[in-house]
C-alpha cells in the first residue's frame, strides 16, 4: 500500500511531537558501568532510578529507503562531574549516517570511529550536526535545561550498543570550574557495562 506524506508539529518549549509511535525512557539503571564515578552512580541510584533521557520515535519500516526520525530529550543533571548523556552507539550497518538538529538546550555530541578518530561538536538551538558513516555518537546535556534534538537516519542502520558498553567512548564531557570540558576517558577499552 502506498504511504501517504504526513506532517507533525514540534512545539516549544517541550518539543514533544504532536504524533509519535514509541516513547522510550532511559533511567540510571540502563547506564550502569558507563559513568566514571561509580560511587556517585551507586549513591544516586540508591536515592532513586532517575529518568535521564527520552526518545519519541515515529515508526517506519527498517528498510534502506526509509528515514527513521524522532526527538531525543536528554534531561539536565550530572553523575559526579559527568553530565547526563545517552548510551551512545555505532550503527550496526557502519556505513550509515545521521542528521541531528538541535531545537533547544546546550550540549555536545561525542563521536568516534573504530579506527580511533574522535570528535566533539557543541550543540545549541538552530545548530545542525551531520554524523558521517562510521562515527559512534552520544549526546550529552551540558546545560541547565533539557537538550532537545531532532534526528533522522537510514531505516536499515540498526543499533550496536554492545561495543560502547564494553569499551566506552574515548572522550568524556565533565564539569570543571563550572564549565563543560572534554577529557580523556581513563577507562576506555576496559569498561564494565552491562548489556541492556
Ligand atoms: C538517536 C538515539 C537517541 C538515544 O535516535 O537513538 O538519541 O540515544 P541512544 O540510542 O544512544 O540511547 C540515534 O542516534 N539513532 O540512531
Ligand atoms: Zn544513531
């Protein structure tokens, strides 16, 4: 059956799509092993399994001609000195790209390739980020409000979370003297995250 074009609205301040099919909520437990300060992580978790980020997806077939799209909302906060962030992933089909449009908030996209390249791009409202094929990506909220982005990527891309759970990202975004800075991840290659 032929698909018909469709529209939906993204209204400030929340930018929750006026229509969506899936609402994914990620809490602290899904980030076990990913934050550098394990003691801060356990202390926070003991106080409650806080909501870190949410994704609103429009359902499309997982086929190469399609574009999967939706809204990602990372809430503000830190675990120790490290800002709230997404799990991050490679696309299972490495040769697939992604476009992000920052709608609200302040943050960063931390990226790296299997070959050892890394990059950090800062996100602010109106800024568009192109993540080329091969680059793993994680969004980080460095501001006091929600970091809200619109994303679109090929339908057949798939998500490889396991590689990042096991090795982490080479770079972390942490607060130093009130500012967000990029630092080396001392545990890169030897993370102890759980699958999930
Ligand atoms: C985004 C991400 C979204 C949540 O849609 O999936 O921001 O991040 P995680 O998937 O790393 O938890 C995307 O990059 N899709 O490919
Ligand atoms: Zn992606």
